[in-house]
């Protein structure tokens, strides 16, 4: 992963955890997943994370908001992948 991609993922992770109000271990799990896999993978596969059901529900709400304004999560370019997808 190049520096630009890492920087974008780091900013995205901070923004997402802030929006979700995530703290402590939950925040770290979310940040680590985003840093390793990117936002799109996080939004599509967050159920794989061992976090509280209410946290998954918050992520689902965030996904609905994003999809309302930007369309299908799978087609959105979050700018955090080396190959630009």
C-alpha cells in the first residue's frame, strides 16, 4: 500500500469511527479493518467483525445514508485502493 492510499484509509477510518461514535476496542477493530481492507470492504463485510450488534446496526444506517446519496456501495470509488477502484 502506498503512502497516499494509507493516508486516505487513515483519514477514512478516523471519520467513520467518529461518525459511528466508536470507542475503545470497537474503534480499534474498525480502524484496523479499514486500514487493512479499505472502506468498501468494511462497509460490505462489517458483519465479520466481532463487535456489538448495535454497532453493526449503526454501520447499516451509515450504509443506507451513503447509498441514498452515492448509489450502490460496490460501485463507489472511495479513493483508498492502490489500483483506484
